């Protein structure tokens, strides 16, 4: 049927024709998704056949990043590139679950931003497991009870999450990926709250800090109480008539709360970066970044000696953080993120020089730059 014939029809007839087209496309999509899932199962069988003595790696971060990038490059609209990539993420997540369901430990409880980051990165077919502390997430992955862990590492408003960096000092885990999540904070109450008598506001310390100016204006006299997570705050107020919580929209729905004010963060671009931690080395994806931990001798020019090889080899440093070293007072450990993969010749050359100048160099991992 030509477009001209379609235009000459009435509304009901035009809609009927278009719905028939959509049904036909849906049938094709269903067949193609099933075919892709069957291929994923065959891939799993091949990996098992050629790895009889050890557990094969089913999830390959570099391969997934490449697939998502190609999906965005091929996209011709009208859907946006990120929306197209999110659709492919969920298809891959469901197919991977057929091969071997991915178990992901995250800083909980249910409804935290960290869980949202885990689902954004792994898709909703991943099995997410909640833990109450960052240390527990590290231990769970180290013990092999979870394949991967997701932990916050920095916020665009409040800076680094020191506890996450400190855990790398004693851990052998590597960074397998990272994901950035836009953080929208919401003030919420329960059905027992007297909204004109709020004297306490609960949330995680980072969230309270991210909403400091808004709280100063709207609730200057309310006590701000920091808890272990935003979800814990959401649960706490269900039994307190004079309390409110700052948490995510997901937490409000999960715990049956009403949102009084949306997006109360002081900065509209408020975002948090999360790390994916695991036990595997990630191969190059074509667009990667790396993280290292370096201890330097306490001497004049130490920082210059550390950073100079990166500049000379043309490596872009994206973040440098300093943490107190456990080796003694006034000694420091540098956490450095930079573009490039450890397999790249210029990166390997720079790190060789850094190792010769440092008292200790620990490679935390190379991994694909976040696609979503």
C-alpha cells in the first residue's frame, strides 16, 4: 500500500494499517531476539567445551562495550543513541542470563543509587545482592560468592568516596568497568508524617551534603541525621510522624513513600561514578581507561617524578586522588585514572618508568570507558 493511499483513508483505517505493520515488525523482532539468544547459548557451550578444567568467562566487558558502541554508531533514529544502547543492554543481559546468570554484589539495601548503577551496567537480568558496607561488597567478590561488585567512588558535588579507595590497599580485586549515574535527590514522607511538623531529615551523609543549600532554605531548623544509606533513611521514616528522608524515586516506590519535593540537589548536574570490581583482567575494547595505585618516597619532587612520564608519553590523566598511607605518618598513596589500556605501548612504557621511581605500584585494572 502506498503512502498516498494511506493518507486518503480515515483515521480508524490508517491506525489499523499502522498497527498491522507494528505487529509484523514485532514478530520479526521476536524471532531475531530468539535467534540471538540461541547464539548466546551456543557461545556458552563452546566456552565450556574449550575450558573443561576451569570456569569459563561468560561476561566480557570489552565485548559488551564494543557491541553497545556499534549499536550507537549504526543508529539512524528516531530513537537517541543512548536509548538504543539501553535496549541492546537489556537484550544482552537477558541472553547472558541464559549462559550463566551474573551475580552482582552492591552497597545496599534495596533501592540505593548503587543498585541503580548495577542495573544500568549489567541490565535487569543480573542477580543483584545487597550488602550493608563497602567492605562486605569487596569480601563477597573476593570469596567468589558474587561475580562482580558495584561500589561508589566519587560524586561530582562532594568528591571522592574515601572508603572505596582505601579498600583497594588490601584487596587483590581489579576494576572491570565504571558507570556514571545522574543523581536526583527527593524529599519524601510516609503516610504517618505530619508534614508541617518535620524536625528530622534522614539520609546518607553524601546526600545530605548534596542538598545542603536546599535544606538551609526550606528546613533550616530540622536536624539532619546521617545513616548508612538513603534506603535505610526511607525505611526509618515509616514509623516516625516528625521525620522525612532524602532518597531516590526508586526508594520512594519500594517503601511506599510520598515525594514532597523532587530534584532537590544543589547542582543540577549532580552525578556519581561507580566502579565495577571483579577478579578478571579485561582485554582492550578500543576505547579504554586504566587505574593504578602508587606509593612514592617522601622526598622533594616526588609528585613531579610520578606524573612526568605520563606527560612525556602523551597519556591523559583524568583523576589524581591522594590518601594517607598505612606505612607511616605523612606518607601518601596516589590513586590515578588515565586514558588508555595497559596493553598499549605508551602506557606500558610510562608505567615501567613510574615503577622504577615509586616505592610501590599496584595496577588496579584497565577497562572500557563507560558507554552509558
